[in-house]
C-alpha cells in the first residue's frame, strides 16, 4: 500500500505529470481497488515485487503472457543469444521460417503463419484477410467480447466513429438463435464470424463454448463461404497444445495468437488454412519491429516447452486445487463465491455483489496478504507456481474471507464501479 | 545471390510453404531486384550478413530503427539488464515514467507521452485522440503519405472497406492551396491535419516541407481548433534532437514516434501538448506488451546517446560526403542521378527511368559489391558508419555506374515495377 513517503506514491505523482490519466490501458489501476500498486520493480517465476519491495504471488501473469514463469532462463537465454546475433534488421532471419513451421506443426487447422506485435494486429489482420478472401463486408461478433483495442474493436469508443464499426453484427455468445439471426441479417455479405475460444468477458461469469454454438458457427461459414476466426490471443496454449477449439473438434479457418506464445516477449500471430493463403498474401500489413528475430527465438523455445513439458497438466492440477480450496473456504465463511472459466484461467465473483464491494474488499485483503488477484478480469496460473504457492494463496484466502465476514456489513459503495449499477 | 544450393534458396522454398507469399510487409523482397537476399543471419554496427554469410554495408538500417549501429553494446546491455529484472509484468515499472519524462524533456511541444509497439499504433492513437478532443470527424492527409498499415491508412487497400477510410480528405504535400481547399471541405468538422515531417513517400523525389505549408497547417488548426499531428515515426531524431518540425519553428499538438527511439527494440510513442491530455486519458488503447520495461530501458539509453553524442552531426557529415561523391561519380558516368531528402535519409532515382530499370540494375550492382541500397525507398545512415564505409560505398558506386553504362542499353523492362508505367 502506498504511504506518503513510498516509492509508489512518488511514481504515481511523477506519472500524473507526464502521462495522460497517470496511466492508460488494461494495466491502469484506475479500475482496481485503491491501494493496488501501479508500478513494479522485479519479477521472478510466479512473483512480482512492487517498487516498495513488497512481493506478490501474481495470478494475473502479466494479463496472460507469463506462462512458464517470469524471467524464464532458457526462454530469456534464447532471446539474448538471438538479439546479440541479429534482431531488428533490414530483413528477417531463418527464425521466422522456423517459427511458422513450428506453429503449423502444432496447430492442426493451420497451414501458414504471419507474425506481428499486438494481439490487435492479429485480429485486425484476420478481419482484413477474411474480407479480402470473400470480397464481403459483414462481421459477426459476440456482444461484449474483447478482440483488441483498435478503433474497430476497442471496448471504450471515445474518439472512434460509427464508421469504424461499420458492417458489424452482434450476437450473444453460446446463443445459437442469435447467431442464426446475425447470419440472416448478414445475408450474402457475410465475411467472417469472430469467436472467442471461451467467453472470457470481463465483469461476468465465464462460459465454455457450447458444442452447438461452435458447430453452428462452423456450419454457417461452410454454407456461406464466410471465414471462421477463433481469437485465441488470450487463451491460446492455456487450454490445449493446439487451437483452443480443437478440444471440441471445431476447426477455424483463421486463428489469432499472442500473449504467452513467447512467454512475454513481444510477438503475436495470425495462423490460417491454405484456402486463405492467397488472400493473406494480398493484404498489406506490416510494422517496424514485426520481423525482429529475438522474440521469434524466444517463441521457438516457448513452443518447445509447450510441446515437451507437462505445463498444461500442471496448471490444470494446481488450478483445480485452488478452485476446490477456495470453494471450501468461501462456503465455510458463508459467501456465495462463483469461480468460472477453466481452472487455469479463473474469474472470481461474489454473489449479490453488483458494484463489486465484496470483490474489491476481498481482493484488497488478498493483496495485503501477498496475493495479487483481480476482482473482475480473468486470471491465469503459470507453470512456475507450486503446490506451496497454492497453499499460500489458500491460507491468504481463508484469512481474507474471515476478514470480509466482519468487514462486509460496513462496506460502502465502490465509486469506481458505480457504472455497473447503471 | 542465391545459387541452387544456397541457404537463401532453401529458406525461400521453406518460407513459401508456410508463409503467405513467402513473406509479407515492407521487408518482402517481392518489390526489390531479383537476387536481393530475403533472409539474414548476423548484424553488427552498419553491416548485415545474409544467410549465406555475405556481408553488406546496410543503407536501409532496418528501414529506420538502426540509428547507433546494430547490436549497440550499451543499448543492448540496458535491455538485458532490465529484461532480467522485470519486463512484461502485471504493471509497468518506473522505466515508463522515466521514459515519458525523458521525451517531455527533449521534445519541445510535448507535455506528456504514451507508449505502444507499432508506428501504426501511435498514428492510430493520434487520430483517435484528435477526434476525442474535438468531437469532430474529418482528417486531412497528404495524398500518398505513409502513416501506417492499419485498415484506415494502409497503402494497399485489399481487404479494407471504404468505411475504414471514411471522413478522410486528401491534399497535396507542400501545396498550400490544396490544404486550404481540404480545410474548406472539412468545414467545422475538421478533427486533425496529419503531416509527415518531410515528404518521404516511396518511388518519388523527397521534399522538405515549405515553411508556408507547415505554417498554414498550424494556422488552420489554430483557427478551427483542429489538432496538428506530425508523424515523426520515420524521421524522428534523424533530423533534430526534437520534433522534426522544430527545425522550421512549427510546433504540432501531437507527434508520433517509433523506429529508432530504442535503436530497434520494439517501442513507439505518442507525444502531446497539455491541451490534448484529457482526451488522451479518455481513449482506450492498449496492447499485451506495451508496458514491457526492457524496450523502455533501451529507449532511455538511446535518448541519452541522442542527447549526449554527435550522432546527428556525424550522420549529416557522412551523408553529405556520400551525396557529393555519388553526384560526382554519376555525372562522370553521364547519368542523371537524383539524390533527394536529407543527406542522412537519402533516396536515389535515375532520370528517365520510369520503370526503374536503371535503378534496379544499379542497386543490384551495388549489392554485388557489398552495399545494400534501395531502388525506390528512402534510406538511412547510422552512427556506426565511418568515413571508410563511405569510401567503400563510393568505390562500389563508381564501379556500379561504370557497369551500368555498358549494361544500360541492354536492360529490359522490370516486370515487378510495371505498375509504375500504368
């Protein structure tokens, strides 16, 4: 917690002077409980230290990129080795081809790959490729799904125009009837259906895709020639060693990747099936650092670890222990505590907590006990977490539920979450 | 040059199998002479080595990022030191604040900074900030100017829609009358004027901004409340230790930066004046890796070198030697050889060479002599270049002009440049 003389407080003041709002984007503390640290100074494995030296067991994992642990030795060594040899040049290195081959070898629907920097780059490229391939305009997206922060998709529209979102039709995730209605509305102008691999929207319970919804999306695309896009930026390789929808047997035409594919080194990807290859070759997308070799080298090592280690089984096992242990402790304290999403990508919400006053108070109590959780965004487990870490988190949770039980009656409204009551 | 058994040839074949078109974006060799290498394996200072081990003195400098030399020791050391301590986390480090302070201290129009990954991120953020600030829609852009590769600005529109470019009005760079006409067309709906700091369009002679044009852009914005944006992604810190238009005394409201600000490590920036700060705080833009600390640490060291070393005077002096020496040699060989743009960001075009057959043949001859030039895109000098390098380039140029003199009459059309004749 910042005190008047803390490094955190000093940095917040300096930031307010030279950064709009003191901070922008998803890592701003404007929407998490007061007292959450904004600035950090060190990270190792599953832990981060704020600028005052306080450590936290970090269940945000950098909002996703941290899969194998912060500062992973072999991934960082691959990065540095490549950086010293050749990184941002006048052309790519062989790492680009090797990484494309590695993705194509692992992701069953993919015949080719293109690399970029942001998840938003990948989703934007998917949109443009689908429109180039079909010569059509309309996109179907699930209402509330996050597909990036460009003008066509940012969740907060300030400064964007209705024309930035032209030709978008919204459906409800897992609602086949609404998908059918959207497809009917698009008619013969349907270019693509975007699908999150799971419903991982903020502020609400997470949902696995129903088989009926996923299959119907595939069927509509097969019938109309539209392109099925699975946006695996957030969940890719956290649910499977393949595209997330491979677990339910539905193959997209394009998939988008980012976050953990190089364990936090900056790279994202668009993968596609052969039938989209000519269209992808015809679009013009690029960036100054897109051909950087060092993140590709880190990606190659990350993909090797994904193929060759039991990281997935490990994070699922720890996630299940966490879920079971939290359920038991919440129930013992008398709280309705909903844990949704895959166990390795959980989101926690309290019953009867519309403005998140319980959630904010519990997360604050967890933070004070050295565990960084998020009150309304899905979290992530990483392979660097241990059974001891889960025990540590459960002990903190037990104390936090106990604290909340006595504190709850006195909790006031959470001003920054008032919009949820509107 | 690839031979049937070369590494280059083998990689091109593997790339064609798993990458659309074998490569995408500005580093594709599809638009440079046949035989230009696509893949590289090593870089140091001013030189790059292709995958067959052939070295080139590189006048592309990674299309801009290489300002202080590939693999710069102190910049890379800053990167690695920060990467080992804390890089992509759940929040930023103090480097973010320090880098914002450094930019604000160096760029005279700037009161605040936001960081992102691509140059296109920065120009898109500038557009959205301007629209948020003004509540208006129209943008004025110079026809043919490059401001990125998102749907709203990519130079090749395949897969984009007219709605992606709604509310754009084009003028002609340095043509005050066309700027006035564009402003008149925008009327009271003018949100922003985008201006490249110099006309650095591909395929044509480069132009410095006229004072009349720059001042009129400023004046229109002052009169209408619109936002003046200088897109310094490509030229920033190559012409001045401040925004490029500081050299002509015209201050923008927003400026966009990228390329060389961390010597090739992936970071870009939007800088703004105080009056835009509230609007910038209200837009939602973000990316998984935008808060990465290592590129910020590299940026801090790069900005220190920009402030404390004579890199600018050095690249200008070498650029002038190159320009004078090339002019002399071209003239001696009887060629009309136009060198435009600042001497440290030159572009070369031959007279009477519409489909670039002379340019392609000369560039190929240079490449064969170990000098990597570009036949239609502006180039860059870097601080790692020496007088010996310029002598090496001039010797190669002399031989290449001599070669071209005898080869010119036999040159056929350049198929890949046929579109220039249309």
